[in-house]
């Protein structure tokens, strides 16, 4: 390892970044899947509307495009990230306070959509900037393994947090006081916000080349360099295929688990815990495998696992409800490869000075496609439910149909990775 990555400040920064990612992951848990589904159902949303709001995270990726402008305007990366991250989590806290507001159901739905959209907007507006800043203290030769270890810590601690949060909420719901559960989770988000703030403060301030002493390239130069890069454009297409595949169905499984498959929030969290343990077990091997082969090859392997997950999702119904366990496990295992490699693959085909902007563009375009996919998914779900959950005379649930579509899109992404992306020449490893 280079001596500059051995300093105490660099080590402290890596540790603080790892902890910050874990705390932020806890907040993400509370604004997704069963927790968010319970909140949205409580304020009066139907399954289709709840699925769309759960998928707003993908639409919010659009705000990563702001980083192209921010990176030239901000005087301090650290201060900007601190402010944006804090505002983001306060907005998520506000979503959990909606049940206490004197609003009509339509007003509550609008407030929930606005809170989720703006919360993720602030997070992702500085997401690629934070990623580049914090990863500046990571040895590039071990970036895949570092990403894996960081994810493993988030997963392991997230398992304990998920179980605790699920248990607490179930206790409140059991005594007929779901609002007490929502208020408790809101307090948890506030505490996690404080923890994230402290961790970001502990990361070493950006170097002069990052804070503006050396002016970053102009927007025109950046866009020409990015969109003129054919290899990078192929990674954008891959991102679009994958985001479309996963947001076509995953955002609608939260209510499916609790409403149709009749699992309690606690049971859902136990299933998620088992899935995350499996993801934990494969994260580091996945990172080493990608470092040894290529990020594209690691991504393709993960897509194969995701395809199996969607196939099982298509077979899951109330009569075979325990198959959701295997679907959840395989899907989470696939994320061990897709999440870390979707970021790191950009390093293979983009020059360093355009990295943050390229990541923002790729995430934004993929996010737009993902959100559009969730809108299409909501229409399909509503149509199947309107037909009495019957298709061609056979009893079938909308989430099963959506899983089939996700499977087909994942297969397309697998082929595209193998035939196009993997054959490209990386600029560096």
C-alpha cells in the first residue's frame, strides 16, 4: 500500500466513511420495504401508489446531475456534503411524522412523495462527490475489497438494527398503537442523522485539487468527454437495463409480503436478516473476484444470480409464500455484486478528472429509467388486480407478472454485459 494511504488521517477517514455508510444504510432500511409499506398503507395509499413512492429513490438519481454544476461551484466539499446529508435525513424523519399531521389522504400521499423525493434528491446531489472524496483515501488497487468490507459492516450491523426496529414496531402494532411505532422510528432517524454528521466531520478535509484551488473542467468539456466515450456509454446502457429490471418489481414486494403473503413486519425482517447474512458472506469474495477478473465480469455473475431470484419471485404466491425467502436471499446476494461493481465499473472506462460527473450521469440516467419502469410496473399491477388476480383464466398476482418482466430484462442485461461491456479495454485497473 502507498504510504499516503497508511497515514493516521487516511485510516481515520476510511473508518469514518465506513461507519457513515452503515448509519446511512440504517436510515435507508427505515424508508424502504416493509417499514415504508406499513407507513404508506397506514396513511391510506393503495398497493400501486405505495410501490411508486417506494421507487422514488430511482427517480431521485436524476439529482446526481447537479453534481456536475456543484463540483465547480462549491468551495468546500466537506461542508457541502455535511449540509446536504443532514437535510436529506431530516426530510426522511418528516415522512415518519406524516401520520400525525392533520392532512387529508391525498395531502398525506403528496407529503410522503415530496419527502421521499427531496430526501433522496439531497442525498444523491452530493452522492458522487462524497464517493470520490472519501474514496480518495482508499488504495485503488484494493478498492473492490474495501467496498466489499464496507458493505459487509453495513449489512451485519444492519441485520441487528433491522431485527430491533422490526421487534419494536411489532410490539406497538400488537397493542394497537402503530403511531407510537412510527414516532419511535422517527426518533431513530434523528439519532442516526447525528451519527452520520459526526462521521462526516471525522473524514479528512478534501485536498486542494478537490476543493477548488485547481478549477475542475467546464461543463461543456465534461459532457464532451463523457458522451464522446463509447465505452462509458455502454456502461450507461447496462445501468439502464439493470435499473429497469429491479425497479419493475422490487418496489411492489413490500406490500405483497405483508398484505397478500400475510407476513408480519417482524417476520419480513427475519427473512431480510437471513438474506443479508448471505449477502454478508459473499460480499468480500465478490469484491476479490471482481478485483482479480474485472468489475464487468463480477457484475455479470451477479446478474445471473438476480435472474434466479426473479424466477423464484414469479413462482411465489400465497400458496407457496415461503418461496419469498429464497427469492429475497438470492436477490440480496446478487446485490453484493451489482452494487459495488456498478460504481467501480466506472473507474475502468473514465479518466479520473471526469469520475464524479460520469458517475452522476450514469446514476441519473439509470434512475430515470428505473422510475419509468416502476410506473409501468404500477400499471401492470393495477391491471392484474382489476381483473381479480386472474390472467388467461389462471390465478396470478401482479407481483408474479412483474417478476417475469424483471427476469427478461435481467437476461438482456446479462447478454449485453457478456457481448459488449466485457470486451471493452479498461483505461486502468
